[in-house]
C-alpha cells in the first residue's frame, strides 16, 4: 500500500486532479479491482499472470472489515486540499541541511541576528551548500585577495571528507543502521506517547480543521476582549480564584459538602492518552448501575487492548459495530454515551456531591474521561456538577504504608474516611 501510494505521488508530480484520481484507486487495486488503475499498475499488461509484489502470496486482499479500515486510513488523503499539498512532491530535507549549515556559522546561543555579520554568515552557509568549501577561495579571488596555500589545502581536505561521507551514507550497511536507529526511536516515541499522549505527529496539516489553522495573535486577543462586557471578563477572572477555595477543601481531607462515592471504570481502544472510551461503567450504592458501550470515532481498537477486555470493532454494511466473544454489543455514539453518563452523574449528585473513584484514575481514566467530555462539548456541564476525583490506588498505597504490607482490602467507609488531601482532586467549573 505504501509503495502504491509513493508511485502515485511520483508519477503525478504537479498534477493535482490526476493524483487525486489515482489515490482513490489504491484501495480497489489492493482488493483486485483494477478498472481505475493507471500506468503504475501492471495488471493490464498480463491479467492472467498478475500477482501483487508486496502482498502475502501475491494475492488480493479480502474482507469487508479490512477494506473499511484501510479506507478510513486513506480518507484524509482523498481530498482536493490534500492532493494540492502532495502534488508538488516537496521535501524539507534540503532546507534542513541548509539550516544546519547556517547554525554552524551563526549559532543560536549567540545573538548574531542583530549584528551586521548576520547576512554574511548566512551567505557563507548558502555558498558552502552550493559550491562546497572551495567558496572561500572563490570569494577571495573575486575580492582581489591573494590566494593562500594553507587555505586551499584545507578546503580540498574538507571537500574530500564531504565526498567520503556522501559515499558512506549511500551504502547498504549505513542505510540498514539508519533504519535500525529509526526503529528504536519509533519504539521510544510510542512508549512515551502511552504515558504522555501525542505531542507531535507528521501530516497533521492534512487533517487540521479550519478552526485549528487560525493563529491567535495579540490582535485576536484584543478583539476578543472588546467583544465581551466588563462583567463577563470579571466572571472569567473569578474562575482563577476558585483555585484557592479548592485548596481549602483539600486541607479538610474530604469535601465540605455531603458526598457519595461513585465507583467508575473505563475500557478504551488502547493504552495511550489519545485513546477513546469504548465502555464506561459506574456503580453507586442504592442506584441502578450505569454501563454503556461506545463506538470509537477515530481510533481502532489495538490488539493489546482487545486481549485485555475482549472487545473488537467490526463493520457491517460500512457501519461500525462492537463485538465481544462473537456477540454484538449494544453500542451508541461517543456523544450519546458520554451524555448519558453526564445525566447519571447529575442525578446522583442532585442532593450530594459526587466523588468519582477509579483505580489508577489520575494516570489513566480521569484524563481520558475529561478529554472525551471536552471533545463532545460536555466538559462545561460536567464541571458544573463539581465532582471530586479520587484515585483508589493512591489511597490503598497510603493505607498499606500506615497499616503494613499485610493490608488485604480497603472498604468503602475506610476509603472515604482515610483519603487525604493529596488524594482528592477537585474539578473547577
């Protein structure tokens, strides 16, 4: 698939319309449909003996679920805007090389940008990029400066070193080592993303919304300030003062208001901070338990996650479905599922304040729940319920330290009584 994608872009350089047409033919091509294929496909040359060069056994791909998954992955590239960006076949590699050379002439740790030598340093770096180290002798000749044997010898040595490096980097051994290093870096990045979430992603410009492209400037902030009244502005400022009141609540160990424990748990599409919720459950004493399955909007369920909770995504007539142990699950959209959970929390907290309890919640469940609420536009309503967040793992850890390592259980009353100020996390409406 990646090779076909690369062929399409190379053969349609500068041709936006034809590039878009051929990109749309990649998925059908992999599944044995070649009516839309162009020159890059060799099926039409010998249909009877044709086989795929990069697919298992050279056979066509099979399965509606697999096809729907691949089409979802290709969707961001099948737009006119994406084709417009891909058609020039631009690369930032040469620019990065020039920037690196400029950095050797004008290091960022020194303020050369405000000096008269800045332009000359930049010109020297560009000359070295285009002409090699011999640019020094050429510049001297143009200025009428006599040549220097030491300088000429040095430039020849550096040019030879540059040629040797270029030759070394073109060998198979170097490329193999580079791929290995890239693999290790990718594994490290994925490990960090599991703990911290995605901080950078290539191709983000292809899926970026119009709202995300807007740049916030001082003018934007001034326009925003002038669009609201002084009272509204004071209301926003007062939100910051709530931080102090929540600190006072922490000092008491438990919320000042009457509270009820709501034990919640989530199942997700993966283990990273960017995963989506596919099951949300909550148990409150004296209330009917809440349990809802949610269809993921963007992410697919990873194999590692399926091994844990047994839930997988399938497609029926192009529509997503959740299955567990071969049985279809009654699933709703993210908006509906989170909206139902919000209604449940409002009902439980109508008379008392709710304390949401989750095991390892501070590191996993709570950040994902809050992010999901924000994505569906429900975060403001959720915060207005003023729920407290309690990580039972931290409470149990402190109980073990206090009672010894032989602690077997931590009951609800003990959990509520012994939670310290550092355990409770107030949410600010």
